[in-house]
C-alpha cells in the first residue's frame, strides 16, 4: 500500500518560521525549513515559507491553517502547491550547514 504523502508549501507569518515549525511538529506534522549558515548565523533559505509532508487522504489538514505562525497554504488556483520529492532531495543535498 503506497503512501499518498507529498510535500506542500506553507506561507508563514513574517519571521515566524520557527514558531510555525514548533507548533506544527507538536501536532505530529513533518516539516522542513531549509537553512544555511553564514558567518555563524542560521539563515532561512526561503524566508516566510516552509515545507510540510502530508497525506492528502489520511491526515486532517484543518488545524494547519490555524496553527500559530502559519498564514496559509500556498496555492496555484484551487490546487495546493505540491513540491516533488526530487526538489526536496535536491535542496537537502545542497543545504550547506
């Protein structure tokens, strides 16, 4: 039985990526926020955005939008912005921390 999990893009409130991550992970959601280290400072690669790994069929998405730090899902028209695993893997491989 294949999992229907995919990566989706979430818009966070300004400079609240870490707040959103903490609160989403407290609710058992898997998130990914790429960072780089520049001059000993952790810099968010895509400020105001983070990725979340969700199962469209099995997981309840409704709490996500009301999670502290989260603004909304990024959408293209009516569909949620889905990010391929290849892109996520590429970002992870090229994250230089």
